[in-house]
C-alpha cells in the first residue's frame, strides 16, 4: 500500500518567506551603482575602467578563496556583496592612482576590513573605507593628486600614473587639478553649484553628478534596500552644522548647500553609511548615527588638515555603533520605562 504524504508540514520559523535576502539587496545596490560607474567612466575614461577591474580582482578573488576554503553557506561572490565592496572602493580613488596601489588597497579592504572579522555580516567597519583609509595613510601623495575630468573625446587618455612601477617614483608628467573642497580650503575659491550637480569637477571616481547618486538613493529607499533615515539624517546634520558655522564665520564657511554636494558626501551617505552591518539597528540609533556623521564631516572639512572628512566621519561612527545600539535600545513592549531602566542597569 502506497503511503500518502502528510498534508501538514511542520517546520521551524520563520514561516513567511521573503525574496529580499542578502543577494537581492546586494544586487540592487550594484544596479543602483551602475549609473555612477558609467558617469565615472565618461569623465575619466579608460583609467576608471582599469581601476575598477583591478579593484574587482583584488576583492573578489580573496572572497572566492575564503568562501571555498571555509565552505560558507553564503557565496559572497555570487550574491554580489564582493562586487559592491570592490566598486565602492574603486569609486573612492583618484583616477590617476597607480594600479598596483589600487590592488593593494582592495586586498586590505577585503582582508582587514571584512574577512579577518569572519566575513559578510561581521565586519564592524565599512570595508571599502578601510581600504581607502589604508591608502590615505600609506600613500598620501597619490591619494591627494587629482586629474582633470574629461569626456569621451579623450577616453583612452591615461590619467596620471596608472602604470607606475610598484614602489618607484613615477616618471609621468600629468596635469593635475584641485577638487572643489581643496580649492575652497587652500585657495578660497568656490565651485559653482551647477558643476557640482553635473560632476564637472576634479575628484575621486565617485564624485560624479550628485543628481545621479540622489536618484540612486531614492531607488534604493523605495526598494527598501537602505534605511532612508541615514542619508536624510546626514544631509540635515550637514546642512544645520554648516549653517551655524556659516553664520559665525561667513568669510570662512560657505553656504550649507555647497557642503551637501561637494566631495564624496553623496556617495558616502547613500552607499556607505547605509551599510546595515555597520550602522545601528534601532531607528533612534540611526538618527544619532547619521547626525554624528554629518556633524563630523563639516567639522573636519572646516577645522581639519584635510579638505574632506566623509571617510573618517563614517569610520568613527562605525566604531560607535555598538555603543549607540546599547544606548538607543527601546523599552520592552509592555514594560514601564522605569522598569526598563532598572533592568538595563542591572544587566550592565
């Protein structure tokens, strides 16, 4: 007699399945990055492509080897998370950086920024920014040498010293150009807002049209891939902090709108600060986190030695995320605030 299959299937929770898993979220981020990548290729030509390819190799190959050796259930190459790290890292680099430096930075990003902590989901800092911070400390001249933007007419023109021999001084005479933040800080020159919006400025590969990055952020927020409160909180904090400093020192601090669209703020706020692994898990904590990033960005830009502060602001707030999670915990449902405070005090 043939046994009938049971009609009732007992399984463990969760019972409601959603297609919004890690792979879905990571590939959505990659799709949103595509216009930014294409814009960087338009402005910086073949150099942008080479830097991205080298960064992808430096990140994806170690990720693949790690997943294969550890036998992890999640393939970080197939789910698109490794590609996100590689592209974000490449977009933080100047177009004229030697390719071997980009490769070393990509290795540092994935090894020291991610795999050393246990891989995907365990890294306390944004891996792409860890790689950039390493290059900023190890090779400050290369990381602060900027090439002029171009268009498709000079697509095959090599920017800077991409093919420099490792650890040797490049014998390339390249044309350089200051970024809008550097022009403001050192030359007291203000870049037109239209140039910032359209990306017609020198800078990293990701300092492309701010409009594209904003549209990408709206897309990711509508798809519920990122928490919209983080970029909105950063923008509000930057605007209010710059507004107060502008009132106090109008000759030194430009209009707050300039700080919103200059530098890597848009890229950092939309694609890096929103990393769910390195940002707080509560909504109250998210507002504290984003407010801290915006405040630090403006303070570093105005009073720091470097013209840009997005990278350091995000990394510093990444370090404070565990503390923010602890402080911003909501009370347990049904428990009075006084009882919740006593329970939290006893637990600590």
